[in-house]
C-alpha cells in the first residue's frame, strides 16, 4: 500500500512549506521514522521523517521548491508500484488535482504528527467523521477537532456526551463531573497537553515501572559548590541541579545499562549520554536535552541548561532541542518536595526524580543521632530494560559521586 | 372546578354549546333513546328533545352525509360515530365532501361539523374494531383533527370544535370514557392547534397523544428512578399541529421519541419526525425513535393484543436508544 507524503505543518504559524533538500533520491529505500527530507518553515529548517517504509518512488516537490501545506510532496511505496496510479487514486480521493490542495483546509493524517489543529480546519475536517448533528454543532462552536474525539455512540458515532461531560444527561451518570456551584471552566487541550497525555499514558501503560530510592549526604558537595561558585563570575555559576546532571551523566557512563531504550526486538544501549531536563512551563512541560552531558564541565552544563530553559519558556524550542535524550532528570527540590516518583520519558529506560536537600536526623556510625544535609532521589526504571540490581548499582555509584565528588572527577 | 369523567366532560361541552347556539344538534346511532352507546349523550334527549338529539339509522355514510348537508345549510351538526372503525364507511362523505366542500365551492359552502367517537384499540375487539385512524385522516387536507382523552382538554377542545367553521374530527377512546379529572366549569376553551407540556423534563422529548399520554407518563415515572428526565409533549391537536412546542422541547433535550398508537408505516409519528429532523437537525444528538403498533392486524388474543400495542418496555428501549444507554 503506497503512501503519499504531504507537506507537514511544522509550526503553528507555518503557511507554506519549502523543501530545503531531500536526504534521499528517487529509488532509495526509506524507513518510517527516519528523516527523509529537510523542510524549511517560517522559523527554521527541520528534518522530517518518512511517514512509511518502502521505496521513495517519486519526488513531486523538489529541492528549493515551495508548496502549500498538505500538498503532496512525494510518493513512497513498493519498488514495483506505479507511482502515477497511486497519485491518481490519491487525487480522486482528495476530490481534485494537486493544484487545488491550496484551497483545501489542512486535513489531519497519520503522516503529519506535527500538525496543529488549526481552528479554521475544524468545520471542514468534520466531514468524514461520524458525529451526531448536535455534536458537530458543539464542536464547531467550541473549536473542537472531532478527529481527536473517540465516539461512544453506535459505530463510533461522536455524540454530545463525548464532548461535554457536564451536560445534564451525563451529569446523572457521572457524579464526578456534577457541576459545582462555583462552575466549571473548560480548558481546550493544547498540542503540548495532548502530547504529554499521550506520551506519559503510553509510558505508564507499556513500561513496567519500578522505583528505587536513596538519600545522599550533601555536606561535602554543598560546601565545595559554595566555595567554587564564590570564585566564579555570574555567567559561570552553577546550581545543585547542574551538579545532578553532571554527576548523573558520569554515573551513566559507568552504567550504560541504565542509559538504554527498549525496542521491540532489542535493547538499544547508547554510547552518548544526552540528558533530558524536565522544565516546567505555564501550560505544561518540556524536556530539552543537554547533549553529551558526560563530556561537559559543570559550568558548561549550567550554561547550556540556562540557554535551553530560556528558549523553552519563550516557546521556541526546536525539535532538535528536545529530541534524542537518553536519560531524564526531574528536579522538584526547589519547591520543597522531599521525594517523589517520576514517569519515564519514553523511549528512555529511566528517570531520576530529585527532591529537596533538608537537614535530616540520622544515626551516625558511632550509634549516636546527628543531623545531616540530605537529598533524596528516586530512580524510576523500565523493568523490561533495567533489573533491580542494575538500577541499584547505578544509584550506588551516584551516591559515591555525591558524597565524595572527587571520585567522579578522577575515577569516573 | 369539578371532577368529571371524560364522557361527562364531553357531554357538558356539547350541552353548553347546544344551550348557547340553537343551530347545534347531535346525531348518531343510539345517541338519543339509549343515551349513547358509551353514555356520552346521557340525558341530552330529555334536555334538548328529539329535534336536536337524533337517533340515526345504522348507516354511517348516510348520517355523515346528512351532517354535511345540514352544515352546508347553516346548522352545526355533531355526528357521533359509535367508533371510528365504523366511520370508515363514511370516509367518502368525510374526505370527498366535508373536507373539500369549501374548496370545491370556491368558498361558498362551509361545513361546520364535528364528527366524534372513540378510536384505536379498546380491549379484545379484534382486528376490525381496534383501528387507529388518525394517520389515515390527517393525510387529507381540509380537516382539523383533535385527539385527546384528558377530560378538561376534551371539554375545552370540543367547545372550540363546535364553534369552528370547518369540519373537525374528534378522536376519543372507549377505555377512557370513565376516567376522571378536574374540569373547569362553564366557558372553558382550549384552542385548536395548541399542544401542552404534560411533564417537564430535560433528557428526552416524548411526544404522545390520546391514550398514549398515559403510557408516556408511566414510563416517565419509571425512568425517573434511573435518573432519566422525560419531557412529555401532548399536541392534543394533530391538524393543525403545534410544531413549535415540539421543536422547543427537542432544542432543549436534543432527543426525540414519538409514542403513538397506530401502525408505524407512514404514520403521524413519521410526520413529526420529519418535521423535527428538518427544523431541529443541528439540535439532534441521536436519530429520533418511534414506538408504534406492530405491523399486523390487531389480534383478539389478550396477550397478543398487549404485545402489538406500544408497551412500556418498547418505549423505554426507544428512550434509552436515543440516550445511547
């Protein structure tokens, strides 16, 4: 079954696309998920993945050429397929020639994951969705894309209750959504919210999580940081979180089993250490990646993290900034959280949840009770990849680095 | 306000109109000496005399025709059909003459006549005597059609029907002549063509008339226990139909079920669904459902008769279907 690749919408403000260059030639083999083209948007040039595996039969829009969004740009199929026939069928289905694609509102297709639900597309894209007339009216009024809704009526028909949990009839059967006297505010999903929901639900539902917690005596590290930072200029100062990334990256280098990813047919163990850093944003979160964190100095990590956080908060992260992480760090220490568990950021195999450093009563080696500055961390592991002992060994190394930082520098 | 049975309410309406207007008279089989087959005209012969309460021969086509002629000549006849099953004999007079006279005479002859009697199934009267005729008659332009069993509505609508200058068909129900309700005294008028919300609800609109209103009310009480709020609309008049009261309800509930006695093929319920789909299309969350007689001649057997007529069970299923439950 051949696939017609369309010009994807790669940013919310993108109005047309321009092919910077094809990474493959006609006749080349392509694989789903592997970049096949560089597309220039109004903001940047991005690599874009092939929507299907097969042979790149025909390039319709060549290097340097422009075309409207959703216009066909290439045909991918089996080597023996006639691209002309595929294209004719595609045009018939679209109800017009390729040239008319310009007047068509963008249609959601599986091959365009980056597509944003443009409000003006709503009413048009409802056409081939099964929905009751009322559901279509509600969707049009509220700007809901019916394609994103799972219908609960006969044959998957989308009906009123699928769109408004607070309708009178739904309220009688779902008390949890009974309208409170204070009212209910309906916040439409942003693409970021949908992505978070999809990826994290997928993670929890497919990766068997287990959790390992440990606490570190932070006295030496904090003292060292205090004296080191005091000598550094403002643009080189680093935080405890930067140290977490720095030390975790070095521990990962020693425990590559934790720096891995579950695949259907194998476990991929990465030679590079790219650490995804969870950054809270007003409307969600992003995980920009500090690349080669094991090779950076703590000052470089601090600078890179600051840069990424800044562009994340400006909403200007490019896919390249948040793709390709091999391990994640999520730090809620600054908010006073003592310890917590995090959901693994797929396809990674582990994430480190970092809590606050707090004065904590401990039993000292001489049997008396004392107070230490301690920080708790919890490692969430994908048990398909990491067994308990493997995760524990990683944390043991990490503890050694935190409590005796010199070992990380000289023995790591 | 008095508590009257349906037969007493109809009797009161006819008597009050005969007192008010000397051109009104009652004619039909056994309406005079016998006080009416179902005692609707009880005491009227004694009160108004044989010139105004007239026993007719057993010939529906004949006395319906007499009614048409009398009405053309300026009287206001009330023709009682012992049942509407027998009135099928008189359909030529009703459809070809009463309904069309004003039109065919270029407006020269009005036919201000009421034809009334019980219709629909009663109890074990078998195929020929259990017929619901409303959909047959509503298809004929030139007739007004009222269908009700509510004593107060029956009184108010009967008075409107007698005063109307067109032929008005009045459909009652044999099983409910003895059913009583509060009826306003004296000049109580219910206008033709105005429906009523019998029960307010939020989840589904259930349109029912005549004796089906009672079934609708039972079903609504039953479903309330499950948290389903049923709004019952009784149009009371089928022609002209109060469409707005139905549209307004559907726009609120987004769902429609029509519960009608009578067979479902090309029935009056079809017409209601058609109008709602046209006027309230964007308000509908589910295809409307209809509950009707099963499409077979009415059986004599009591249990089969019950099954063929609309049941609470089928009505509840239809309501749940439009609620996707």
